[in-house]
C-alpha cells in the first residue's frame, strides 16, 4: 500500500513550463530533428510535423498531464488511484508501471551520452578541436568511446549532477535548476543562431531546412513526422504525469501543452539554424545522430577563430538540454520510492540514481569492451544490437508507443466525458474539449499504431 506522501506543488506557472519544456527538449531535438527535417522536404516536413503533432502527440500530452494532476502522485500510484476512483480495472496501472520503468531505462543509457557532452565541453574549452580534420576528429571520438574508464567516469558525473538536483526536491532542486537552465538554453541557442547567420553556409542551411520540397514527401515522411512529434514532446515516460501531479488545480493544461509543444519545436528548429550553417560553411556532410555532433561539428569548430568560445557554448547547450530531460526521467521513480517504500527523498534519489548508474554500465561498455556482445541475438530485431541499442530500441519502439496508446485509450474511453472535463476544468460542451476528446479517442490511437507500423518498416 502506497504511503500518502504530500508532494510539493509548483510555485508558479513559469516554473512548471520551464520544467516541462526542459523535459521535452533533449539531445534528440538538437541532433535528430534538424537532420530529418532536411532529409524529408524541409518546410514541407515541418508543416507535416506541426499538423501531426497537434493531432496526435499534443492530445496525449494533455491527457498525461491531466492524469497526473488527477492522481496527485507518481505515475504508478496516480494511475492506481485514478482507475479506482473511475471504477475501472486495476489493469490500467500498467500505464504507470510502463512509463516509470521506461523512464528509468532511458535515463540509464541517456546519461552515457550526457557524459559524452560533458567531456566534449572540456575538450572545447581546452582548444582540443583546433586545426582538427575529419580523420583526427573521428580518431578522438573513437579513442574516447573505446576507453571504458573514461566513458564510465563521465556517465558517473552526469548521473551525479542529476541526483544532486533531484535530491533537493521540487522547489529547492528541480525548480531552481530549470528556471536557471532553460532561459540559459534559449539565450545560448539564439546567440549561436545569430552567429551562424553570419557564416557562408547560412543560405544553404536555410534551403536545407525550410525549402518546401514536396518531391521528398512520401508515406514514410508522415510516419517519421508522427514518430518524431510523439517522442519529442516527452510523452509516455512518466515525466509529464509526475510534473502534472505537482500542478495547481487551476492551471490550464491545454494551454500549457500547446506552449510546451511550440517551444520544443522552436528549439529543434533553432538548433538546426546553429548547426547546419557551420557544417555547410566547410562543405562537410550533414550526417545524423551522434556523428554529427561529436565528429562533424568539432571539425568546423576547429577551423573557426572563435572555435573555443563557440564550441564551449554549444556543448554547454547540449549539457543543459540533457540535464533538464534527465531530471524529469529520474523524478518519477524517486517519487514512487518516496510513496511506496516510505524512504526520504535524499535516500530515494541517491538509491535510484545509483541503480540507473549501474544499469547504465551496460550501455557504457557497449562502445568498448562489450561492443561485440549482443545479449538478445536470438531475436531477429535484436540480432546485431548491443546493450545500448537494445535498450534504446525497446524503450522507443515498444514501451513508449504502448504506454502512449494506453494513455489515449484510458483518457478517451475509460474516463467519462464529464470526468475528463472536470479534471481539465472545462465545460464538457466547450468546442476545444469536444475536439480534444475526438482526437484522443480516435486520431491519437491510430497515430500511435502508425508508429508501430513505421518501426516495423524500419
């Protein structure tokens, strides 16, 4: 039986928005969104992304925050309480279990990449990138990731930073961090985008990102947009449900959800305006994923007279984005431990952080001593997957879409219209509420199913 822990509430709407936007804005915004935008028709893809996010991801985001505020506890206990009050099956607690476990697993391997960002920030301020060519940059990356001790060290530092924030609770820890870090992130992004606009590759970057090239739009483009929107706004990992539990009952959840989705998209677009002018200025390939950030970008930074300052700013930006996402992944399991195990926050934060660190060792070793270890090689889709790859694939392709689908079904079908309207503080006959209910019942579930389809085609 869960203990009735009385959680703090957000001290202001601004604090909640900064935390929620920080949860949504992560490493994927900075290296994945700009690339897939350019590869899928630029402005055409952005248009499709905005529409599909509004129709699928945003309704689920609103539902998840709503369920958190209804339950006033961590995802597992919130879903147990909400389902019981609504007279529904205990089965629905699986939403809380899946999202909490998903958050824990993602944190375990996400922190490894967060550690890379810290190490590269130190490389940048020490001038390591100066005069670096493609071969030297790749050698640096390969040498770093091949050193198990170094990868584990920075994985440890990153986890430690997040535990150090979460351990102090909502007001003294999470709020204080996000109300400093998120404005810093926006200042860094805007400043770097202004600088990038002065580089020779700016015009090519604008064309790459915003040219409406409908010839590149296919059915897969729509599936890619749906998947990117779903993952980008941070639904189905318990973070938004946990943050919703700390939300004042008078806060307009729908308005907050729209702000979160817009801010998340703006960060991703600004990141593209920072990265691609620099990359194109030196005729480098706009490769996707970590290679773009940790191999290609250092080459560019090494050629610039302002490379040390710009490199330090960029990797600081990356650290900020990673930390604000990671604390939202740690908070659900820490909150659950407080409620269900009856332990103090400082103990639960330290214990859950240590557990995530331990699980993350498998991911840290996936790039070096266990790079040839494929634990699930007997299963076709995992045949060539390291521990890191297997955890990433399981969480993003299975756990998150499943939890997202269940959230949509529960909010749309298990809860009555009257109950949902009361939870959202809205008249059941209000136009936007009826539109949201239609989306959450029909459109969003079909959209999430399409993510499964896209993963099957990948």
